[in-house]
């Protein structure tokens, strides 16, 4: 387990360092003593049954959910409930939601330039040029004037990815990005994420797509009931599960695939 | 105002207009057949509309009605915003004040409130002018209703919109200003517009305070000349025209803040 003791030396220390994180929803202990270190350029996939705390972990990393104990340090900034710390961390951590969450009243281009204009203080032409560039990369360049309500789910999710990238984040988090999509759209979104992974972007991805996980991940984490059960390379984890819980989970996933 | 349902034919709108014209013609014919004498009403019309000032140089008629309504709209909006914030806050005192105020002012008649502010308060040494008492009563009464409209509008914006803004590192005020606020406005404008139109008409209640607004003038001219029908019809028509102007403004605003929803065909 990596030590997260020296967050000052940004070069050697991990980009995200989580130490004994605990989170409760009321009486529900949703994250238990969870520690994690993510280094620059690493691609982490988190899998596990629903309700295992995967999404909550992502939401804790950018402070959408408060945690009760333990520390989260993102790129040298300890995450507190202070808005200055929260905003600094969120600026550098891009997030893609299961339900896209595009701003419904803004066009595709306006969605992409809002944060760069106001948070990064970019000039309008500069922000728009960056946005158009990213929108082309996610194959949405022809839709910059459309409203989210006019797009398919897959198209919306690709815009959401471009919107997050426009902030030039240091790490991208994907929270089950394809769970709300049909197989055809799932494919087009996964291809975009796969292409992004080859650019050296640091990524954390929560997904149920095991084939995709194997393709993209440097490391896979298996969580169950708020605990980190096993982690390792995709080959190790999927071929040689060490725990009963992971074996049961993998069998279930495979059975779902066949049926 | 605009036909939206898909099964309606292309000339639906034309037929609606023709129906309106027919009904209006019927109404006019009805009044004409009563052989009313609008000569006196015509003579008093500039006063009713308020294009002439009162002998002591104050606005009157429809102009005063609009002035009272506009002042009350602004005050009601401020009160309603504060109350809505209180209703949504986790502070028990703020929540308590907001709910108490809303319950009190929604649970008592506007007319009683107007009279308390104007006639009852002087008894305990607080003397308000007719104008300020009327505006205060209208503002506090309508503020209570408007607060609920604003609150439900804010609650109607999907929580994911706010979260997406937070995840991008936007500060809280900017999320309200650029993301949740405009989307809530889309939900708030139709019921708020209805409230403001209703306020325009309820401003006639302040006539009992002796303010020379539209209803007061119509009634006093009617009493003086015994032309009740003519004067009250004139007042009604002016109120109606003003309401239509309000409706048009509301419709414009709806279009402006409906961006992104209209186009998806909902």
C-alpha cells in the first residue's frame, strides 16, 4: 500500500491519495477504511456489485459527497468542506455522470465553454476554439448549436465528456458512463473513452463493462459493501480472483453476458 | 395562447381567432342593444386612463393602477425571494419565519389585510398613507403566494444540473445565476405571470382607501352621473386590455426561458 504521507512533493507523490476514508449515509456505512493512491497517467477501473460504494467513492473524491473521516488529497490539495479547496479540486477533476447532466437550457457549445469562461477565465474565442476542438474529437462537431434535448443519449454523453475535457482536468472520472445507454450508443461512448485513454490521461472509471475494463485498465479495483476487496492488473483480477466474493461477482457478470 | 398539441390542424389558430371575433361581436351587440349612452364615458376616458393628472397633480386612473401594481410586484418579488430562501433553508428559525408568514398572509383575506394596514394600524399609532398601505398589503399578500411558486420552481430543476455545475468547479452563486436559476425561471414564469395579472385586478381593492385608481374613478363618475353600466364597462375593458398586455409579456418571457425545451418537442 502506498503511503500518502508527503503530499508536498507533487512529483513523486500520487495525483490522488486517499487514506482510510469512511463515509456513512445515516446509519449505512457505505465506505469503510478505504485507501487508494492513483499516480499520474494511471488508468483505474473500479468494479463491483451495485450498492458497493463505487459511485460514492468518486463523488467523495470531488467533494460532491462529504466524508466523515479519513483524508483525500488531490494534486497536493487536501479536500475540506471549504469552498476554495472544493473548487480548486473540482477544477482539476473532470467528471462524467451516468445521466449525462448536460445543462438543458444551453447549447452544446455553451455547455462546453461555461466553466472555462468563468472558472479558468479564458477569453471567449479561446474557450470556443478549445470546445470545438474537443467536440470534433468526440465526433460531435456538427452539433455545436443543438440543445441537449435534441440529442440521443450517446450523443449527450459524448458532449458531456467534451465538456469535462474543456476544463483541461488532470484526471477524468467516469461514473458508469454507459449504464443509461443501449448497446449501440454504449459502443460509441466506450470508443471515445478508449481513444482518450491513449492520450495519457489519468482516469478512474466505474463500469460494468468487463471487456472494456480489461482493455483500458492498468489496475482494477474490486469493491463490495464499501470495502476494497481486491486489486491488481486486469489479467490477475479477472483470471485469478483471490477471494470468494470476486469469484461470485465475476460468475454473475459472465452469466448476465451469456443470457 | 399558442396551440401546441400535435393533433390540431394547421388552421386551428385562424378558427380560434374567428371564434374570438364572433364572441366579441356578440358582446358588443348586446351592449349596443341596451342603448347605453357612452358620451359621458368618452368625456371621462382621459381621466380613467390616467393621461390627465388629478387637480392636485397626482397620477390617477389606469396609470395609478399600473403604478400600484408595479410597486407591489417589485416588493412582492423581494419578499417572495427571501421567503423562498427561508423555506428551502435548513435553519429552523428561517424556515419557521417563512412558513409562519406564508400561512398568515395566505390564510387571511386581502381585503381584511388592506383594512388592517390602513384603518387599524393608526389606532396603535402607526399611520400609513393610503398608497403605502395599499402597496404594503398587496406586496405581503402576493409575496406569500409568489414564494411558494419560486420554491417549487427551484425544486423542479433536476439535482443533476447543480451537481454538474459543482463538478466543473463553478462557485455556488454562478450555478444559481447561470444554471439552476434560468431553468427554474422557465417553471416560475407561467404561474408568476398569472399571479401578477391577478394582482393587477386585485389592486382595485385599494379603491376603498380612497386612492383615485381605475375602479375608484369609474365608480365615482358613475355615481355622479348615474351611468353605472357605461363607466364600469369602460373600467372592465381597460383592466382587460392591461391583462392582455401582461399576458403578452409573460408569453415573451416564456419563449425566452423555454430555450432547449421547446426545441425538443417535450
